[in-house]
């Protein structure tokens, strides 16, 4: 009888242990990457002294990078070159030239990406990061690796956590892929945003630094 009780107690302990391990594994699978979500969440203000800036460059009607020859955004240099939208660029996705309205939407979207907002507020849900600029423009990023398509501009974003950094790949906007990376510097209470443009003619990298509000 005593032996039966010992066996029964052992089985119960084993079952409880297995349930605990299963719940722990489920929790880790559903949670964001360690220290990733909370580190970039908050209100941020652009530090213009530490950030690269456009240096008076604009995007022309064909989506090409203008400005001084050989210049570019910040220290990375370069621009979008002559590929642009339309003539061999990423704007032509249906076999014909994009309409003027589509060109305007893509040009505005490109400006939004290349010109940093002065203020940025980041919030997070289970599988979504929401970024809101000071003027109210909102970008939603799905952090489960699924592609989100903007039906207005046809731009696609694929976002995932890479360690403590949030990496968002943007396609169908110009001749190359654009990658935005968001990483927090907890020691200095700053958010570092890196924009990389993969363009065979003129690749470039733009670095931005945001200070945490209230610091």
C-alpha cells in the first residue's frame, strides 16, 4: 500500500513538472525577443546634432535623388540614381509605367522614410509595433515576419526581431530594397534608427539618433 502511494505521488509530481515545462516553453514561444519590445517602446525626440540629415536633397518627379552631384543623405552618401521609379525602377510592377497618382504616392512615401520625424512614439501589442510621428502619421509593423502590404502605395513591409533590434524590410519602393533597423541604447537612453538603401548604382546608409523624452 505504501509502495502504491509512493508511485502515485511520483506520477503526480512528474505530471506537474511536465505541465510546468510545457507552459514555460509556450510562454517563451509567444513572447517577443528578450528585451526587444520594451527597449524601443516610448516617446522619442530626434537629436539633430547626432543624426545624419538630407542635406537639401529632394526626390524629383521620377523618384530620382536630386541635389548636389555626388552628395547624398548624411555620411552614407549616394542617392537613388537614375533607376528611380518608372524607367526601370521599382515603380513599374505591372508591365507598364505607373500612373502619375501612383508616382506621387510613392514619392511621398519615400520622403516619409528618408526624412526623419522630429518626434516618434512607439507602442507595442502581442505581434504588432505601432510607430506614430509628431504629425500623426502611423506605421504598423507586424513582428511575426508576415508581409504587410499598403494597398494605397503597394509598398510591402516584412518585419522581425533580430536579437534586441527591430528590422523592417521595405520593398516595391524604387529600384532597390530599403531596410530600417531600430535599436535602443539603454545606457544613453537613446534610440538608433538605421536606414539602408540597397541600390546597385548608389547604395547609402542613413543614421538617426533619438533621445528618450523625459530624460
